[in-house]
C-alpha cells in the first residue's frame, strides 16, 4: 500500500476541482476507512479495491 502523495505523483490518483481524490483507472471517488488503532486513514477505491494510506 503506497501513500496518497505517491499515488498522485505516479498518476494512480487524481484530484478534481474540489480537491477530492479519485482513482485514475475507475474515475470513482475514494472512500475513507478509519482505524482508531492506527495513525492516519486508508483511502479505498470502491470499484477496484485498491488502497492508499493518508497520513496527516
């Protein structure tokens, strides 16, 4: 699982005009999974299931 910053740089993720993250393959907005035991959040594409970690 890579970070959302790396995903944006590599082209796997895109931001729309409202700064929402979308999966470049599926063009779907990412869902957020919060685990209270971990630092940060996990962003998941509902279509393909790929995950990115968002810290801070």
